[in-house]
């Protein structure tokens, strides 16, 4: 599992590569037109300053007009016909062209030589080379098609930029043609090698990139098909504690699926916590189990299968009593436990220090310890309520000690009748970018005439210290908030253009505002407390999950492609520098 964790971390760390593109195609449109203006200015003021100004001003609207038309035409050649990608590609290609022209002017100034029209032609062919690489990797064109369309936009701009009498001499310049075609060959070779970088685990690196980019526009078909090809069949369990009022008017569930939310929004089970929550009449807390990305559902079809089978859960035990909570803190590790009959419920957290997903070896060790002490079914919740790295060996050992100590304490605790109340934010205006569709929830458990609160947020983790701020606010008002858990949803209300790819709860919304929301629903929860019974429900479903190998294949392909790209970039840069001395 450690290798799987490393692979996932490696892929996640490369997420920032997807932020290279501007966030808005309007920006790309404006920027590309701005770059087009600079190309005209650099060409005429730097290289063709002997021509009259009337022709210079006449060229500006022609170049910008042709650029805009070509951007629209480019959509026809892209697999997904997306205007935004056409604009982004035009922007970066034209930036490469203008940099070439400006570097040529700078070299002329530094080396005290005459300016050369070579750099205009050379830059135009570099633009075409860039288009070959771009069309084959991200826009879904074959190499033959990419070569066929590579020169369409660059040449169209060239013909309206340069006076007609200079076309033949500039386009037949042997040095420009020689250097330019060297880069065309480099782009072609790079495209072939990087596409094969993921073999044999990944047939085509480029198709995987294209599927990912398409999924960012909510077209998930290709991404889910690729992931299902790698998926493996396995049995997935789901545990529930169902609370029902004795008069039958209220019902609430704590759900602990062994599947993991993901892989990323909007693919597969990225929004699975909310879908379970909605499937249970919005009266549930869908907790994060001790699970990792190997247990992601790869497609919406598998999500649908899971939800259908969840209705077939079996009652394993029922009762009307539970123990008061036990809290064990060892250094950073904190474990909160309750015992329902002979079934312990544990909440594991390092907050405010934080960690990544609790590794599966810890789950196995806790379950084995519980089995040795004759507990029936242990339910362990990864609270997922502070940001951090993979749990260290020391913190892991502390958490295991705390969990075992908590279990030992629960054995000797007395049980008392349960009363429960539940409320959520369904009827409140709490939309925020760091909170998903399930909102917030609070359950109030009254045990031995004492009230204990458990909080839940449908969010992807929490900003460090937010949990402590909310709990302190509850304490100041005389409320005992035991823990706040997040669902670790991978749903994104908006696309977060940061390294994580999501906004953790508390990053956008202030701790004070979250405290007020939680306090309000806590008051609602305790106001409708009723005597209850509980049922322990179990379900096991045969599903396709993503497994470990897919992350290894993706990680290897990504790393190999990046290494290849670095080599090609260094070689290209060296070749480009030699052109400055001509």
C-alpha cells in the first residue's frame, strides 16, 4: 500500500501542470490578440522599419483578424471541438513566435549585427512545430493530421504579416528552413516517444491526457472507459449504524463505506458521499473509512450498482443502549470511541496536525486487536479533519496505541439508553466553494443524561485548526462537540486553481462562520431529541474498483514522459541558442 500511496502522491504533485493554461478562454483570446499586436510591432519596427507607416498600421487589423478566424477554424480539427483549447493553443504558439522574433532582435543588439528576417520565418515554423506536439497530445489528432494542419494558422498569419514581395525570399531561406524543419522533426519524435512512454501498462499516454482534459469539461466517457479497463472486481463492504426513534417518526444513519471518494471530480465515485446521503433521505453522515484510492469506483455505472445494492443491507445486531464516549489522546493522536452492544465505533484524528488517508495496515491491526478482545464488528472512522502528509511512523504508533487503549476502556464501560437528535443545513443558505452538496450535519446523542455532539461536513478535508476553533466555540456555549468529520468528497463546487485541486473546508469560509452554522444546527438537533434504538447494518457488494496497478501505470507514464520532455526541451533550447549567433 505504501507504493500505491507514493504513486498517488506523485500524480497529485504533478496536478499543477494542469494549471499552466489560463483559467478563462477570454483571457487567452485577449492575450493572443495582444501577442499578435506585439508580433506586428516587432516585425515592422525591428525588422522592416524601412517600410512606410501606412502599411504598418494596415497590417495590425489584418493579422488580428486572421488570427481570430484561424482560432475558430482550429476547432474543426480538434477531437472534442473545444473553443477554449483552440484559444489556449493559439496563445502559446504565438508566444513562441514572438519570443523568437524578440530574441533575434536582442541577439542583433548584443552581437552588433544586422537584424535578420530569418527569425520571423524561423518563429513561424517553431509555431507549426508546437502545433504538432499540441494536437497529438491534448487535442486528439493523429500525427498525420497534425502535420497536415500544423502550418495552417502560422502561414495564414505570415501571409498577412509580411509584404507579398518578401514571401518567396523569406520562405526559401535555407537556414530558416533547415532550423525550422529540425524542430518539426524534434516535435514529431517527441510526440511518438511520449505517447509510448506508458507501455505496456498504458497503451497511449496521449489518449489518457485527452480523456482527463475532456473530463474537466464534464465529458467523462473516455476517462471512465480507460479506468474501467484497468479496474478489478472485488467485494466491498459498507457498515451502518441506524438510529430510529421509538415512535417511528425519525431516522438517522452513520454510514461507513469501504469505498474511497474519487478519483477526481467529476469522474466515477468523486461525489459518492453526497449520493449515499441523498439516497438515505438526506438523514445521514457518510464517514471516511480507513481506505485509499485503490478503492475508488472508476465509473458512474459502478456508483449506480453500489447504490442499488446498498438497499440490501442486513441487520446484524440491534439494541437500545450504548456507552458514554471515551477519548484517548497520545501525543498528536486522538481516538474517540463508543460501544454499541458489542460493536465499537472509533473516530481517529491527528487534528490540528493533519495527515493523509490512514493506511490500511493500521486498520488491519486495529481490527485484529478488537477481534482478540471478542468485539463483534469494529467500525473505524478516519476523521479526515486536518491537512497533512502521509502519517509518520511515530504518529501511526501513537494512534494505534490510542485506539487499543480506547477499546480496552470501552470493554468495562456501562451502557445506557440512547436518545438522539439530528439536523443538517438542507434548509439553510450555506453554499460556499469549500463545501460540497451534502452541506453540514450534527447529531446529538443523549447518554446517561449527558449530551454529546458529532459534526459532519461534506467536504474534502479541513483547514488545520478549524476543528479546534469550532469545538472551542461549542465549549464556550456549554456544548460538548466530540469530533468533526469530513466525507473527503472529491466533488468540486468550482474548479480550484491551486496545487491541491480543491478547497478544504475552512480555506474559503471563516472558522467563525462555520461555527455559527454548526451551532445553529446543533441547537436544532438537540431540540428534537427522542428515545431511540440502534441497528448495526452490513452490506457486501461485488464491484469494480480502480485497484493499485492503475496508479503505478499512470505514475510511471507521467514520470517517464516528463523525463523525455526535459531531454527534448534541453536539446531544443541548445539548438535554438545556436541560431542566435547566425
